[in-house]
């Protein structure tokens, strides 16, 4: 491992180097593979850290858990940071789906702790190498079998062991991961793990419909909102409605009909227990208030009328929201002006060549906005530099060979990001960016 490659890690099960079999059905063609190899060659100059891993199936969801563990192993002189990741499978019925928890370990301060005693000179390469650093592999900690594709999964903020999952059959289920074994025995490999709770909507109980919109309330423990692709928004309160240990199914306490227009993403305001926003297929951003008899208190339709695929609320300023649409454009808005007929976005960024799949504000820097797309990239923007020619673009992660489905920020390392793609890859990476750009 060279000095430039100190924090470039590749998993042993990395299967990103694919051979072109000449078949026209392969989504990864020669051009994509060539771009990937160019990217890979330049990773030491673009990243402070990167780990590429290949999963058995693609994932539509990835989340860092909020906890972290710092250790100094007896066999190593360097501090190790362990973080957990929540990932789901998307098999389209070709395999058994599951929710998985992975442990990701790396050296957060390796470069700052280097000394000459830890380096050896390679005369053939004419460079110094670190020869005593063991590569940290992504470790599967727990796998819970799951009915249907995992369209979206989220842990409860007040208790991250409680996990909600939405599938392609219209099911919204709750697991307490502490009540399940780490792995299923081979005797039960075909069985599906029964969830602790099944949340049932009166509008979708008798039909199978995709559900991609899901979020827990950060202020009210046990309150969760979900929405389906046929336009039904449902709110549940698992704290209030669980009447006994035998309760296995609860009904929504509030239903909002979006006139059969599919809802793609939904999010509670982080500092409010009654307000949430969502984006739909007709390009509407809507603000809902559970205390209001009319439910929808503000709405605005994009001038392009393009479907809104992702919504994100700035956790440092809940009046500042972002939307990503099916054309690859990002807009930011002042929530207070959504009721105005002449509302214009605060920023417009022509971010991607294909649809936006996820949009997330940085948890610490309010000027930093990240986005992922079906074009295979994750991009980071500094909104305080939006006036520049590149619209504030600071970094492009281009290591995935197919569309990126989701990404997430670490809560313990400012620039650590995890992303998942249709090419079965899971990347954990830290770009070489400077904090001062975003302040």
C-alpha cells in the first residue's frame, strides 16, 4: 500500500471488474467499464478514503446507524472507527430478500499517525509503503429475511434497533432487530422472518402496490408516515396503538388521499411533530399538517411539472427544503413561500443527466447538498458558491457503473458517505474536500 493509497481499500469480494461477454443485454458496456477503470486509477488523488464492495443483490436503501465505536486493537497501533450500515435487497423475486446490518471499520487518523518506523521503501516502485496496515473488510453482522423487495428502510431515531421497511407489495412492517438472530439457520433458509408489527392502511389492505415514501417522526416517538405509488398517505402511531404484547397489526390513525397521484418521497420536519412534506408524480411539493382538518396547508407545482423523486429538509434550518426531479434538476425552496402562486426556487441546479434518486443536506454544513442519480453519480454542491459557472459543484463520485439508488452521510465523520447502485456495489468513501468551502 503506497502513501498515496493509504486509505484506498478494496474488498476481497469486489466484483466490479466485469468482463464484456459481447452480449447486447448487458447494462455494463465497454464504455462504462473504460470510464470505471479511469476513475479507479485516479482514486488516490480524489479521495481521502474509499472502500468498494460488491453485494449479492442491488440495494435501494443505505443508512448509517447513529452510533459509532472507537477501538485500538492490541495487534495494531492505530485507532479504528467502527460504524454500522443498514442495507436492503432488491431481487425482483429472483431470490430471497433481506434486511442486513453491516459493520464498516476503517482508520480515521492513519495519515496523521504515520512515522518512519511504519514505512518501508520499495526499490522496484521507488516509493515508500505502509506494510503493517491490515485492510478492513465490510462485515455482515445480521441478516433478517424479508417478504418482497426492500423498497425503503428506515430506523426509528429514538431507538435505532426498531426498523421500518416498505416493500413492493404495499406492506409496511416493523422489526425489532434485537429479537432476531444474527443469521437464519440453513434449515429455515426458505422462511420469511415474521415482523413484530404490520402497519395496515385501509386504502391498500387488499391490493399490492409499491411503497417508496417512508419517514419516522423525530419529535414524536413511534409516529411514522408512509405513502404509496397510487397516492395514499398514511400515518401510524405504534406507541399509542400497541395495546398488548400480542398486538401484531395496527391501523393508520390518519389518511390523506393524494387523488391517485403517486407519492415518491416524504419527510417530517425534523423539529416539528405535526408537519411533513412530500413530492409527487405531478411535480407538486405539499406541506401537510396533522392538526389541520384540511391536512394540506401549502402546495406548489413545479413549472416543468416533472415528477419530484426526492425531498429533503435542511436539519439546521427546517424552512430550507430541496427537491430533485425526474429530469435531473435540483431546486431549493423557502417553505414559507410555497403558498405563493409566483413562487420561484432559491436555487436551480441542472445537476444530472438522468433522474435524481436521492437528495440529502449535510447534517453539519447547511450550505452542502448531496444528490444521487440514475446517471451513476453522486454529486456534492456548495450552495454558497451557486453563482459560479459550475453551479457550486464541488465533487463527483463516479465509481458506480450503473444508477445510484441511495446514499447517506455519516454522523461521525463529516465527509464519510455510503452509496449503493444497481450494479450491486456498496461504496463507502470520503472525498478530498475542504470544510471551509461550505462555511
